[in-house]
């Protein structure tokens, strides 16, 4: 019998007994700070266990769970896992021990046909009621019923002595006997022995007490049932294998690993943990938990690195974990069809993390050098041991490679120090999986109000009655001017913070009395308005006018609708693998996290922004419909990874390109957004990127801000350029003057022509202004003509100066320059004492000087 059939038969069995079949909760339970991950089936029913009224009193689930408290045992034993499915049936003040016990026995022996002779049970040592039901009603022989104490058969374990306070009660467990040839093989072996002969199949918890301070137990007025049965262990029993890893839940992955192993995988302790951890990793990503260095993400990153170390021991050096995701998706496709649809995204995120880890390992010499800088053979081995653990735990560096590096350099490390740090980390892992504080400590569960009617999708104001006023979590009669309180109304138009969208703000008005609402949140179906009595006072049963800050709501709606357009544009430009990983929608900006496994080019980003703005300009109407979840999924509506949706959902559609499950507030048409501007884009985690953007007036202001900034920068640059040009001009002038001085001091440039001193010289890259200044010096001379030329960037420049004594004799610079100018391919002119010419044949400067000489010689 496959695990899929077992799961289905369990749920159908209890459905026939009037249990509500509730979908598995996320691995990250909402509004529950007592656990890091969902560790058991009962977690999503805490409010029901506390007596909060719901529309069902019986429930059954197949809950996905994640625990890290037995991480070091995974793969070494037959039944320890990080990820597992817990089958459970629950009663909230309805049936109790008799039904829970008899139905459990009936399911195992009648429905699944397990041999009664192979089953044993345990009861709490003081629970005579459970003992009698097993012995007298179910007819289990007394020899197969054992009594256990507070550690084994009370929930929470040892709660009477150690706490926590809150609902608790005795347990009764059902065990399967693998037979006398299993385990220790002692003749008097029973389920209290940990030899492996007996496997715990089902734990029935009878929540009948409320623990008070000092360990005092008070009977609960409404007694509850909480049961848990590991699907993996049940599958092993039904399929006749003594190890959970030999069931159909693991074998396809194990065979895939073994097929790729370079070294013979004779040691299953290196194969089994990979198959186990991959399930935890994939379902964590499925629930929106991404590898990171914080809390849940750190646990997933650690599981990936541990798996990679196991794979390396099998000779698999390249990224491989991600290849197992499609195999897992096939195994789990019946209960989790969405996993199959998301397998590419999940595999991509795991691949990105594998690549990053391998990159870290491949550059480990640099990292080790940084961490052990200044260490030598005389350094403190205790400190070295702590650093070795940090490298092992935080960076995932294989211990063997770190030790080899240390040995090469003669650095000693303390194994005892390393082991102590490892033990501390194990304790932290146990604490993460264990329940913290008051197991049933959930805020706002005793409000005594079933639901606040929300009318904010169609209205921005209404009349409402104050039902409760809370101050510091306690109910008060009145809120006076200046007091900060939380007010609950019978109905409201205020949208509470949800799905990444911030809560509304606004006012309650009663005559001249004003209450300013600063924030809106939600506890279950009750809307909580938090703020301050701005003027006057408010009391219970007051009728108030409820008005949201409409402009702020519109700004929020602009940004929220824009996130839908953005996701559609991302999927069109980058590909259909893009899926939302998180978002923040505020009045002044939006933030959108999504799956993508490489950098986004400037061209792609520009195309995304352009596409969103084209959607805005096309003025598409938004369609919002309520429908059941199954119907919504059939329409192809996108859902957020980590979100758990109710049976009835709201679908927001835009044109034929965007359809999402969304309860947030939106615009009526896309044109109301006005303008969309991306402000930032980058990576936030392996395989996950983030875009930040603004819309409407905030986009306009951003563009104006950038425009003004650009203008200021251009003006600054222009000023800098002018200053640089000035400095450069001065510098060039100085250099040119030096060059001309050098030129003029060269006697080779002088010649006597017809009794007149002729100075003729040329130098590249001199400007006309410099040439003019140079020939001015001829005025201080007698009987001299000066001609200076230059090839300036492909253009010929020529100046001629005549000393004043020669001009008095009839010499004319303007006539002398005419023939030389023709040689240069241009023309010239000027005064008697100075003339200039230009042309496009700088190579003819020697010819120009020759013609100048002829001109001097031909003068009368």
C-alpha cells in the first residue's frame, strides 16, 4: 500500500466520522512566535484548543512538519527525520478518550488490517480511565499495556514538573512490534525498551488539564483530543520494511543518488540524510523560506550544506541536490500538485545556493587565511577550535579540509572546544524546534468578538458601534483625550495590515470628538484600530463616523495594483519562472521580491519599466471576484508561495495578462496609477531578487528629483570643465611660449635674404593666438621679418610680422603672405606690420616659407 493511499484512507476514515479535513498549514505557522517551524499537527489549531469558537469541532489533517532537534540522528536510525508528515485527528470540546482510542484501534486493525497481535499500547501511569478503555472496551490484553511516566506519556513532556503553563494532559501511544528477532531479543522486551523492536506508530494526547503556577493541574471545562501519527513510520509498517527510508516516500530519490554516486554508497548514513534533507529544503522553499544567514533561512542553508557534504563523500562534487526536486515532486504530486508546478523555481533556488556554497569552499584558502590571520603553532588551541566550528557551521566548510589546512601550517586546535560549540548548536536547534514559553500564548484570542464586518472594498466611510476599547491589551471603559488605545468596531472600512500591504489610517468622529487611527491590524477576523484620542473622549457602544484617509488609501492602492502589473511584466520579460516571494506595499513606495537566478541587465530593467507604464496607459479595468480556492487555481491565478488561503478567495484580474489571489485594496483602472518608476533592483538571497519602485505623484517627484540632481551635476561638471579649460589654456600657453622661445632662440631658423634678417620656423600643435603673440616680438627688432607656422590638427596656420623700420621703407606683411597662403591651400591678409593665413595643406609649410623668401627678394 503506497503512502498516498495511506494518507487518503486516513483522511477519508475521519471524514466519515464528521471531521473537517483541513489543509496542511505552512511550515511557518502564522501569528505563532512560540515555534520556528511547524513541529506538529496541533499547531494550526491553537485557537480552537483555547476555546475560540469556529465552525467545526472535529478536524483531521496530514500536516507537513519540520524539526531539527534530532538532526544528528537522521540517517543513522530508521525513523528520525527533519521533514515528515503527521496524520492527526482533533476534537475541540467534542469527543474524548473513548472515541479517540476506539477509532485509532479501528483504523489500524480494521481499515489497514494490521495484525492485532503485533500492536502494544502505553498509558500514563495515573490514567486509569484510558487503561480501562484499552483493556475492557478494546480488549487489548493487559500484558500488552504498559504504564509510563511524565516524560514519556504526558504532554508536554514533564509539563507537570517543568511547565509550561496552559492546557496539558496524559498520552496513550500505540506501538508496532517487529517481532522477537528484532532489537535486543530479550524475552521481556516491551515498548519501554529503546532497542528498536517496537516502533511508536500513533500518539493520542488527552488534553484535560490546565497547568497553573506551581504545577497545579485544574480540569479543563472543555476537554480536547490531539493525536499524531507519522506517515513515514506508518508506511514502513504497512510496506513491511523496518526502515522508513525503504518506503516509496524515499526510494526514488535514494536510487537517483546511488546512480550518481562515484564512490560505492555502501554506507546509507551518507545517502539517507540527503533524501531526508531535500524534502525539508524543498518544502521550506515551497513555503517561502529561502536560504539565508537568519533564523529559518539559516536552518535551510545549513541543511543544504550538510547534504552537500554527504554528497561529496559519495564523490558527487558538482551541484546535484536541485536535480532531486523533480523526483520529489513526482513522489508528492498527489497531495501537493503545486509542488510540481513550482519545481523549476524551487530547483533554481537550491541550485543557486549550491553554487554559492561551492564557490565559498573553492576559495576556502582565502577565508581560512582571514580567520586564522596571525595564528601559529603557539596560538591558543581553544580559540582555534571555536573558529574551526564557525567555519564548519556558518560557512559549511568540510571539517577535514580545514584540519588539513591547519596541519600544513602547524596550527593546533582543540577538538574539545569544537565539540563544545557543536553541542551548544545542537541545543539551539532543539530550542528552535521546541515550543517556547506558554504553548498556547496567542495574542487577542480572548476578544470575545467573532468577526468585524469589512466594507472597505466599496466604501471609504461608514457608521459603526464601538464594541471594545483596549489599553495595553486590557479592556477599558473609556478613552480620554491624549490616550493611546485600540478600538474594535462592529464594522469597518479600514483595511488591516495583510499580505504585505500596510494598514489604513484615518479618523473616528463623534460630534466634536476625534480619534486618530494611526494603524490597523487584524487578529483572526477581528479588525484592531490603534491610535490616539485626539479630541474629546470615546466609550463602549458609542456610534461613530468611520473615515479612512482616502488619499493615503489611494496611494497604497496605486502601489498595490502596480505590484500586480510588475509581476506580469517580470514574467513576460524574464520568463514564467518568476514568482512572488514577498512584498511590501506602502503609500509612498513598493517593494517586490521574486524568483530569478541571474542578474537583470539594464536593458531588461528598462523594458520591465516600459511595459508596466504601457499597461498603465492602456487603462485596463481591474476585475475582482470571490470564488472557491479550487476554482481560482483552475483559472491559473497566481498565489504567493508562503500564503495559506481560505476556501473562499478573492481573485484580482487585469486584462488577460494578470490574475492573482489577493485580498488587498486596489484601483478601478490601471490609468489611476499615473506613472511607474523603478528606483532600485538587486539580489536579496540565492535565486531571489528585489525591485523597489514608486508610482503616481511619488514617481513624478522621483523623476523631478533625478532631473534636478542631473542638472546640478551637469552644472557642476560644466563649471569644472571651464575651470579645467582655463587651467589647461594657461598651461598650454605656457608650454607654447616655451616652445616658441626655444624655436626663436635656435639660430638655424635665421637667414639673411636681400640684406634682411628672416626668421622662419614651424612647430606642430601651436595655436594662432600663440603665434600672434610670438611675432609681436618682431616690433622690438630692426630690419627683420618673422614667419611662424604650425600644423594644428591637420590645418595649416601661418603668421608674418614685419619690423617697423621695414614697413616705413614700404615692406607690407599683407602682400608678402599672399603667395605663401596659396601654397597652403588657403588665403591670407592683414596689416603692413602683421598678416595671417590658413589652409588645408599643412605639409606645404616649407613651400610657403620658400615663396616668402622669393617675395622678399623680388621687392624693389
